């Protein structure tokens, strides 16, 4: 019951910087090196199709980038761009206040 109003408030705080309800994806990418779409999908229990759409949206906004795994060309690592790294402190601040 408490989570829904908190989540809604947090999404509203992040709206001016262009981040939607999927901000948790960015936090996960920040915390794990060699982070893949599959790892994010499994960890946050997001289906693969939705995960691709979320990552595509962040790539389009230049918040993350895909880097092909040289050992397995079917797999891509997801990394924050400099723009994405600048946004993370704002996400953390919004979640605290």
C-alpha cells in the first residue's frame, strides 16, 4: 500500500530529467560490470521483449550503449554513457528525498 504512492512520487521527480519508471535498470547497470540484457531481465523479472524496448529507449536517449561481447557475438554488454553516469546521482537523490 505504501509502495505505490512512493513509486508514483519518485517517477514524477525523475520525469524532468527524462527518466521513466525503468530507472531501476540504470541502477542495476551501474552496480554490475559486464551487465547484459539477459542479466537485467532475469534480475528484475522483466520479459525479454520489454527489456529490449527499455534498452532501446535508453540507447535512443544516449543514456546507455550496447557493446558486443567479443567472446559471444550474440551477446551485448550494456554500459552507461557519460550522460547516463551524470543522471545517476539525480536518481539516487530523488529516491532519498
